[in-house]
């Protein structure tokens, strides 16, 4: 990676109100030549944008694409602002930007510059509206299990409950993800009173702000969604005049209603005035602290009781965090048949916790919680199966070439799979390949369609497969020599990868850039609804 090629500013802009955006965040937004962000976040800071800035918006789940695009733009010498609500380093974009850079071997010395601009996190902004609930030890836990296995999240909730942390829950609930907040309540009720104060803050410091104070037993009776932050008090949190207050512990040493304190400052740190604290106990004349076990053994020895304790070995078990491994599996480009042994191996690796889905695109998608994805991949490939990435990548969808009888185009389809299959692109893209002019697998309805006819390929670009204005791809070339097709597709994909916006479909990209490798875009004809003469 070339040195000093632009800069990425990862900007936390706080809860969303202009008065809570730091001066440095404002300056960073103005400094940016390109601003990338989730559409809702861009709308929140639109009043701070200046004329001439390039603004790239994307959906909520397109974080990886935004991070990759930020790196790509910065490598072109631009100053790129990546915006995050709250603090960019707390469930924000900061870590993901660094992860993308790490994948490319980036170093701070030789690579592009990165600055993380801190902002007010949701735990802080929401706490300010509730009173002072985070005055003592606290933790944040995201209940979204899209990226983290639920079993691990549940263990964290239980640990926080046992340790009496004040807990801030991020991403507590969504339209389809409803059980997680219910399970969290169930776990915490094992360690906390049903009367434990709970604050529900939605859209803090935004136009639709909502603040509700309830308790652990009744929290689920209120509206909780993705924009809600749930703050659950610890065992000392109290309600006073509609505010959640978590005492820091001053009442143990101070008389809060008296002007003159019973203990002078030099007395407050004495051991006898802190019986709850962990103090170092030493033998007379010894320089090193003595453990309580040693003292107990000495006491038993003075009583004439011998102690023989076998040392317990320290566990050397290393915890491996499981992640969700998602991939596609196929018997081949042209081959559509799985044999019995392949199905048995597939069932073995999926196990009880994995899932399998057959998609409309003739692809088997697999999702498995595992800490060893390489082992799974190796097993499936040894069984003769193709293992392919899913998401915003290139997928090859070929026909079965009349059950393998029309063999002429198969080597080219396999070469396209080998060269382009699984490569990352701004938005998922499908290349459809048909082995004859019948096009029975519908190649012309894919983003890019190839039809092998009379020994050569016809090329189609830019189908739109869904929506009221869906249309087939445009025929842009006939009679392309088979030896040229792979190189041509590589050039088309390179342009899409380099110039496409995050989350931009190929048909939209083709329409925006107007021309790819000499192939001109033509607007699809507008269909006009005409009422039938006969009425309905």
C-alpha cells in the first residue's frame, strides 16, 4: 500500500442533535471530500455538509461495503469521512475500518492516515436523560446475534448480572428478533430484584425522543425497538423524583447531610475504615504480602493440625469464540447432482446447530456456528464440492448444458467460475450462463447474461429482476469469441468494483456510468398501463 495516500476520518457525531456534536466532529465533516454513511445518519448531519462534497449513502447492513469504499477512496488520495452515530468506537465503524485495513496489510507508518473522532455514546446520552444511573461500574452488551452467537451473549448477560454491573443494552429488539430481550430479562431476574429500575430511551436528543422509567419485572410491557437503549440498574440503583440514581458509595465514608465529616481526609483510607476493601496482609518483618491461605495454614499448624493439600493444576484450556460461518456449496458449475456421500458429509458438517437453505438461484446456502471454518471447507472440497462465499460477491449460475450433453461451453463456464466466482463487488452480482440459444435457465434475467450460440457468446448487461419496472438485460454484443469472454468479463467487473457505490446494483451502475468497455446503456422502455376495452 503506497504511503500517505489520503486520509480516513471515522467520525462519531453523538446522539444526532447539532448541539451535542463536538467541534472536532464538525471540522472533520467539513474537511471530508467524500462522506459515507448509513442513510439515516447522513440525513441527521445533512445540515453540516458543504457544497461540492461527494455523499455516498447505504443501507443499515452495508457496513463492510462502506468501510471498503472508504479505504478505496482514501487510496485515491481523498479525505474520506465515515460517519457513525454515538461514538464511532462503540459498536460503530472504527473497528471495521481497521479490520478492512488489516486485511490489506496496512500499517500506520506506510499507509493512509486514520483518525478516530470520538462522540457521545448512547450509554452516556441516554444516562443523562435518566438521571445518573451509570455512576458506578457499568458495561454495554449488544443483544444482536447476527454477528455474535446468542450463547456467548447470554453468558455475558449472566456474568454482568452476577457481577452487579449497571447494564446498557444496545440493539435490544427488532421486528424479527424479539426473544433476545425476553431471555435477557429472564437471566437478570435470577440476580436482581424485580423492582430494579430500568430506563428505556428511544432516539435520545432527536425529534422523536422517548424516555420511560420502569422496572425489571415490567420492562417488556413498553415499546422497545432497535432505536431504544435499555439501561438496567444494579442492586443499589434507586428511583428519586423520576430519576434513576446509582450511588457511588460515598455514604459509606461520608455523612452526606452534614457539613462537618466524622472522618478527616487522612483517616478515610485507613484499613479499619474500609472493612469492605481488599487489603495487603503481611507478616511482621515480611516484605511480601502473605496470602490468606498461607495465614490459614500457619494457624492450623500452631494447633498441631497438619495440612496436606495437593496443588490443583491450572486449566490450560483456551476459549475459542465461535462465529457464524456462512457459505454456499455446489456440486459444480455444470453438474447439478449431489451424490449420497456428498450429502452425508454435508449433513455431518452442518450438525444440529447449522442450517441449510436452497435458494431460487440454484445454490445451497449453509450457516454453521464454528471456530474452525477451514476444517469444514477442507472436508467439503475433498468431497468434490465447490465452496463459495456469500454476500456481496460474484455468483455464477450456469445451466446443466442439457445434462452435460452440450459440452462446448462448459470449459468456459468453469473458467469464469475459477476466475470471478466469489470475488467481492459493491453489491451481489450474478452471471448467468446458458449453453445454447434456448436460454432455458434464463441468463438474460441475471445482472450479466451469456448465451453460447453458434460457437460464440452473446452478451447481455444490466437486468433488473425485481420490482414493477423489472426488465431483462440489454443485448450489447453478439458473436464474442470464447477465448475473449473471460478477459472481457474481468474488465467489466474491475470497473464495477472500482467505480460502483456501496450497495449499488449492477443495473443502476450501468445506467449511471452510461458506458462499460464500449457497451452503451439504453434506457428500458417505460410500460404504460392501458385499461381494457371490456372493463375489468
